[in-house]
């Protein structure tokens, strides 16, 4: 298995874990929400459409679940999504 493929699979798994944490243990994400959002938004512009789509879906889940807690992240996330 190539390093690039393995790296991509780990990123996809990480995005899935972030969604699961938001659904069941959001308090875990809240203490490092800025870092989580920066990591997820960095994948939005991925050249791999599946990874990019997963990152966009993850951000959607974060906004849907965390609601007001995500207000502080809008200024960082919105330009990345609008650039797509």
C-alpha cells in the first residue's frame, strides 16, 4: 500500500471520528475546537474529491451539532467553503 493511499485513508478515518465525537462526546471537541476546525478546513481543498467532500460534510455536521459553539469558527471556515 502506497504512503499516499495510507495517508488519505487515515485522514478519511480521522474525519469520520470527528463526526462521531461531535455526535456522542462533543465536550471532547469543544476544548480544542479551533484546532479541529483548522485541521478539517485544511482538507476541504484536497485534490482528492472524496476527501474534500468528507471534510465539507464533517464541517456541516459540526455546525449542525455544535451550533452556537461553532460561531467563533465561522470567520475561518466560511472563506474556505466559499472558495470552493
